C-alpha cells in the first residue's frame, strides 16, 4: 500500500506584507490564469503552480494528499513561506492512491 501524506496549511494573513504577497503565495501553489489583451483578441495562458507539477488529491480548500515521494518538493515550497504559512502533515497508507494518481495524470495531460 502506498504511503501518502495529508497536508493541511493555513496562512497567517497578518504576517504578509500585502494582499499582493498573499495572492502570490496562492498563485505559486495553485497556478493561475493570465489573460493578455491583443489587438483583436485575448490570449489566455495557464501559469503553473506547485500543485500543477505534483500529483495530488484535493481534500478541502487548504488540505491535499500527495505521495510520499513528492513530499520533499512540497516541504521546500512551504519552507519558503515559513513565517507566513503554517502546515501540518499526517502520514497515511492509502489503498487506491495509485488509481487516483493515474486518473490525475491523465486528466492533467501528464501521462
């Protein structure tokens, strides 16, 4: 059975220097859609965030599950936001995680 990590995070809004900085955290985590106006049309681009690169399963707004093999990458990201974002982890064994990740990879165009 694959070992997985449940990650729960919370932002300390009063520790961010600005609303822009807090939005930057969420953009770097989830990615974002950029719209660039052109002469006759708009160009829309998806800018990837960490969770676009790491196979995960969203549980709630601030809770997601990743395979143990991706935990180092997730920890590094949260450590960059150390004073402003707190996170907790719980290690679990998950029977169908591989099946869920296969679905995620197909849906994301990664596999």
